C-alpha cells in the first residue's frame, strides 16, 4: 500500500510537470505574433525644417544594449551569466550616461537600437521616455520609434528568467520627419524565430530644399539565427528598398547594427580572440550586386577601434571584438568621415559610430 501511494504521488508530480510544460509551450506558440508590414509610425515633435544639398550633416548610431551592458556585464545568450540589468539603480544611472553622451554629440540625426519599452530584463523602465528627457528635453528633435520585437515570457535561465521583452529602434532628427513607417524583415520560420523574434527597420522621410527627400533608415538585423543567411536576406531587402528610392530621385542613408563583420576581417585588425564565434559573418560578396548602394564601415586604420564586443563576460583583453555597426548610402550622398567612438564599452556592448556626409 505504501509503495502504491509513493508511485501515485510520483505520477501526480510527473503529470503536473507535463501539464505545466505543455501549457508553457502552448503559451509561447499562441503568444507569438508579428506586426504588419508597412506599418505607419507616429512622429513626435514634428517640425517643418528641411535639409539642404551640399550642407554638412552629422549622424550617430548606437545600439545601447537595453541599458544593461555595462563593461562588467555578460549576457546569458552570449555566454555570460546575466539575464537582467544588474539593478534598477544601475540601469537608471547607465541610461542617464547614455542620454548625456548622445546629447553631447549634438548630431543632426540619431539612430538608436535596442531601446526597451516594457521588459522584465530592464525592470519595465520606459527607456524611450528616459532618452527623450535627456536627449530631447525641449522637443527640438523630431522623433520616431518602431517596435522591433515583443516576446512572450522566457522562463530561462531558471535562476532569473529573462521574462518578456518589448524593444524598439528610435530615430531623432533636427529636421522635420514628414512621415515614417515600419518595414517587417524576413525571419527564420523554424523554432529559432522564438529567439530572434520580430525584426524590422524604420523609414523616416525628410524633405530636401528644392525637391526630393532624404530617406533615413534605422536597422537592427538578426543575430540569433541558425547560419546567418536570414540576415543576408534582410540586408538584400533593405538594399532593394534603398535602390528604389535612389532611382526615384531621393537621397538614402541607413545606419544601425548589421550583426555582420562589416570589415570582413575584423580579427586582422583587432587580434584573434580567446574564443571564436560565428554569429557575425562577413557580408557575402554578391549581396550588393544590382544596386548602387555603398557600405560605410566606420574605421580608422591608424587607430582601429571595434564597434562591438561579445558579451560572454566582463570586457577584457582577448575578448571577441569586431565592427558590426555602420551605414549605407546612395551614390548621391558624399561621406567625408566615418569612425567608431572609443567608449571602452562602458555603457553598452557596442561603441557608438558616426558619419559626416553631404547630399550631392
């Protein structure tokens, strides 16, 4: 009789676990969704300022790592141990540093990636509002935010579940954004889609004096994929979009996190790492065939600085570093300088990158 009771108890526990796991799997599948393509975006602080041909402009792009990736941070999906920002207090302080740094650049345009809106990992802080308060307190910049993904609650790691994440890409412009939309990027169709989630780039249109538009793209391509091919498809889609706008007589500038080795040989410049990774591959040579769009990889050969580190632990010599952040321009955009700002990864696993350009 006692053995039967023990077996019954064990069976009940196993059944409860099966039901719980099954329920969670069903929740993840049922919660998964993608936003529609060509989704119109709201423009905050709209103004009537136009850009001009042959005037100098300065653009800054930065993946801020949802404010968590300070130089002593390692993320669990990159080989580290952390799944949340260290604490709410450290997150707040780091977001303040990020906003202040951006404001000090006095750029004409800002492209910022991985801005959390309501995420477990960032203590449900509205990071868009935090950046607005520091970077744009008087509303001088027109502003657009596109939601990049909205993930269901992730139970792993079990000691501190990553939870639900809602994050986006934000664009700030000193000049009037007449309209903006969100373009949905292709993603993998297998189970990996639950890790990489929804992906997009935003398109902001700014009038140019004398006619035409500056079309500004903000992108954050896929990282956690099976073989890297999906980000190649995403890039080709963006290039086709830019080529069509250029053919229509517009000027095109894109910037953001490509999750690709933009130099093609980053290890030759920054040294071999103690651990090699394959998540950031060089862009295939045929990717740009059929387009006139040019890749601008921020770089100074005399003093090379990487734009990204692999967050498998605190920043240290020998860590995997490379350049994945950069820009794309149409042939009627002249680039005078582009480089990486060496912040020693104090605020993010990415260093900011910038580009100076003129419209021809």
